[in-house]
């Protein structure tokens, strides 16, 4: 039976309301810290949009790294189903970050110019979490660490991540464990160097795709990796077009080449064999 308004009001007496001793929602989420972290340097209305979009994106990147790191560990242990769940979550997170560009693109060039000078040399190019995501996916660039020399703690985190195997490195290990003949130099290589491709890996993935039933877990792994790279490249593309829409081909605030740099990274492929084999099949 549906309850009346009076019944609903009476039910409120059953709700625990002694918040003086119990942890509250705001305390658990530390909302006082989060919601007081948007300090506009210019006072311009649209600077609030700029700050929040980038802060939210950094939070999503933190969760992406949380899931990617766990997925790498799971793959290396042979716990494929656990890895698949985490990688599926990563792609959902990526879709949220991509949509953030739609919100930021509501800001016009004239509005951005009102506070751009207040940013100094601060730039999204300096996002260390984005670099960690690139490292986790296998795009390693030791020279980029120079940007973070000001912060010894961040620099140390990046240095450690630079030397760790990427998700593709552990996927190649998984191919070897499954009995495929993989170039042994790949299994214990210098992980600080970006992987460039290998015929033995290409042959292994082709065999997986030609006998999906036999290698179902590896096939699923390959498709999950393609999903992640596909979404990341969509994010990069939306980033590039949003920057072009707002500042054109100006140099970025951090000294990067702006749109030209963003166009360049679009050409990079994290998992080259998984894309090449599509032509061969």
C-alpha cells in the first residue's frame, strides 16, 4: 500500500540524525577541501569553468591510473577476468573525460583571453597524471621528466613509472606464457624505451584472431586494449580541436607548440600490432 504524506513524515523519526558524533557525507568526501580549491586568479567569470574542468579531469585520471595499475598486475598474474572488468571501467571513465571538452568549448577565445595571462606558465601539458597514463600504456619519454624537476616527489614517481612494464609489456608476456614464440629480448627489455613493434608479437596476435575460440582470453584482452587506445585517441582529438577552437595555433601557456604538438601525438600507436593485423586478417 502506498504511504501518505503523514506516514512519510513519521518515518523520519527512524532516521539517525546524531551527526555530532558520526562522520558526515561532507567529511567522508572532504568536500570542504575540494570545494574550496577553486581560486580564480583573475576574478573573471569563466575562469571557474576552466579550473573545474581541469580538476575534474585530474580526478578521473586518478581513477584511470588506479584501474590501469590493477589491470597490469592482474594480467601479469593471469587473472584475465579481473583485468577485463578494470579495463572496461577505464573506457567508461575515458568517455566522461571526453565529454568534458564539450563543456570547456562553450568558452570563446575572447573569454579565455580575459584570464589567460593569469595562468603564467601553468599548462595541461604539465599534467603528471596524464604522463603516468601514457607510461602505463607504453608511451615512454624520459626527456619529459625535465618538466617536473621542480617537484622532487612527482619526479621520483614518474621516474619509477618510466622503468615499469606497461600494460602492453605484460600482454606480450601473456602471449609467451600461452606458448607463443615471442622474441626473448622483449620479455626483459629496457621498459623505459617506447615499444616499437616486433614480428613475433604480430604473428602471435594474428594467430589469436584466427582462432578466437582457442585463445578466447587473449582475444578479449586484445580487444580491451584496442578499446582503451581508441578512447584515448578520441580524447586527444577532442583536446586538439578544443584548443584550436579557443586559441588557434598560438603557443601553449607552458611553452608547448599547442595544436601542432597535439596533432603529432595523434599519430602514435600504443599497441601497433593490434592495429596492423586488421589489414592482414
